[in-house]
């Protein structure tokens, strides 16, 4: 005899979105994916008798601190979905692909912001998910501390991780107790096989890496397969 019982989950998601000029021809696809994520994820989980009882979504839109200065990073609070769906859509639709300067961007700083989110800690069945969309490699952490003319960059955030090792400690795992729940955390990288992204994919726990290529790679991702993969890890 069948059962209508569904396991309920509280899910927090942070979308780190590369908004530099190289994303111009695919930014709308990325924005559509972000906006469809709630509906697609809840439908896929429902099919597996898993119910999302609460979903909060936060946006970190990133560029390049050295080149874009005060426009380098947009960081929002969490949106409660579906209650704040219109506010979330306005935020996502407002994102523009521009700036960025050289090819590497400040994706690691965006990831750092995401890791230190004010995550929901209530309940047993919870997930804390970070999704990074980028078609470029990343600068080393701290690259943007100085402007292109060598002067200190007042727009670079205080308290940022000093290097990839410190950022790894923020993520947690092994000997580290990070800012996220080790049982709840997930990181999805839609990013190139560039050194830092590849290092994170190899060495951090609970990471799924879907390699992208500059200008076109993200359009080739099997979106339904990705949703299915996420669902199976929740």
C-alpha cells in the first residue's frame, strides 16, 4: 500500500553569478536557470517524495575588484520563496553582463561571501547549497586589494580569506569546522577547468563540477541532468 509521506527539507541556496562582459551572450540563460531553479528543484524532489518546506535564495553577482571597483560585487540578503518571488525575479533580471577587465574574475571572493551567509541552522533535514556560474578562471584571493595604478583599493572587503587554504577552512571538512553544516553543504560549480576551480572540485568535499568554456560552455550543460544530480544529493 502506498504512502503519501514526504520527507521535508529546509533549503538555503546562494547563486554566485559572473556578471562580466564575457557572459554577455549567455547571461540570460543563466538568469533563466536561476529563476527556474526553485520550480524545477521542488518538482524533482517531489517526484522522489522529498518536499521543500522552506526555500531561501541569495544572490552574489561578481566582477573584478581591480577593474570594476564599487561595481565589483552585488550581495543580497536571502529571499524567501515563493513569498518573495517577485523581488527575487526583479533582482535577477536587473543583472547585466559588463566590465570585468582581464579574463580572470573575482569568483573566489564571491564564493567567500556565499560561504559566510547567515544559513538556516534549524531542523534536521536541511541543505545549504552554493551554485557558481562563470565562464572564466579566477584571480587569486586578494588580487583586487590594489587598484591597477597600485593604490590601495578601498572597495575590497575587509576580513576576506587571505588565500585558497583559508577559504577551504571556511568551507570546512577534515580538520576544519567551517561556516556551513558539513552534512548540509553542497557546492555546484559551473566553471572552467581552471586551476583554482579544479583544485576546489578535487579537494573539497560535497562539490559537483560541471566544466564550462568561455562564451558558450554553459549553454551546453544538460540542465535536467544537473537538477537530477542535485536532487539525488539532497
